[in-house]
């Protein structure tokens, strides 16, 4: 299994990929992507029980759904560097006729992508359907999903959250990226969520926190702990405390980089803070 230093080097390269993707087309969402880098690297390189060959059904393997699809740059980078498609294809991010659109889509058959996402609030419902299908198929593997904290302001989430506990869907691990930022400002200013933990617990979920969501070691340990809590009659929620824009000092702690690309000078600064480790595409 990869060691922590290897995973950290992997994450550093992914940050470079994120910056270069959005810079090239002057479009995309670097803030949340940078904040969730450790999560994606830990999940795909250490935690997820996955097959080498991708198929849409995902039978007899763990599967993952990205609900907040705008953070596609980190998703594409980790998928490519995990062997799902050529790393060089990252050059085509958001170009016309590319398989790597701004929000992930399925019609081009990009390996690793099982749903089109970007219309926020829908991923929980899809993940629950997949989790129940696994139960019907006697497949013991798990379904993982990722959601933004601002995304929880969408009502469909709460119908799904209520359903998951009511139907004892205990083979799902839903992670909430708690960075406190969304496109128009802080989540507290746009629509305060109060205690997300208390809400999930009130709906009947088993909830755990990963306080250091930008620490590889903490994320790996937290996800493994979440896995150990599955199969016990309750769906599992991971509250992942991250910093938007983590790893690029001028992008951190602000919503300003939710959906803005760096210029040439800013790209150079960001790359200088994340030295090449695995080789640029």
C-alpha cells in the first residue's frame, strides 16, 4: 500500500494538475478542488476497493459518486493518475468535444464517471439507489459519495437523508466537504446551516468528523473508521473539515476562488508552492 509520503506527493501533483487545467481554458473551479485533494487521493489510492478495469455496473467493487460536480478538476486528475484514462487527456479539460467537461458527464463514456453531476443536490439520491442495488444483488461492497456543505441547502438532500436512515441503508458513506464557503460567500452568510452533525444525527445517521481534512494521514484514518461503522443498521456520514483553496496561499479561506481561474502570474505562484512530483502532463 502507498505510504503517506507517496500519497502526499501524489496530492501535490494533483494540485498542479488542477491549476493547469483551469488556467489553460480560463475556466473552472479550483477552490473546492484544491480543498478536496487529500480526500480524492486517499479514497482512490488507499481506501476504495476497486477493479483495474472500469465498468458502469460496478459489481463486486466499491463505487464513488461525486455530487458537487463542479470540482471536476480534482476528480479528473485523480482518475487519470489512478489509471482510468491517459493523464495527457487532462490537456482537453473543458474544450469542445472533450470527454472532460466542466461538470462530469456520461455520454462520452469517460472511465470512472457513473453519473452526470453538477445539478446540485442529486448525488445523495443516486448513491442511495446504488447502495440498495448492491444489497439486492448481495454485493457486500460500499458506496461512497461526496457533497458540498453549501449543496446541503438543496432540499432533495434531506429527503434522501431521511430515506437512508428510514430504510437502514448501511452500506453508504456520504462525505460532506465542510469548507464553509460557496459561490456567493460563506455558507453562514448565504444560508447558515447550523450544526450539520446534529442534523444528520437527528435524521438517524452515524456521524464522524475528520477535523484535519487536508491531512492525508487523518483522511485515510477517518475513512477507514467510517468503513468500520458500515453494516450496523445506519448510514454513515463523514464531516470533512477542509480549507477551500488549500495548498495555494492566496486562494485559501475565501470563496473568491470558487469558480475563477488564475492568470499567468498567479499560476506561476501556485505552481511554485506545489513542486512537480509525478511529472506534468
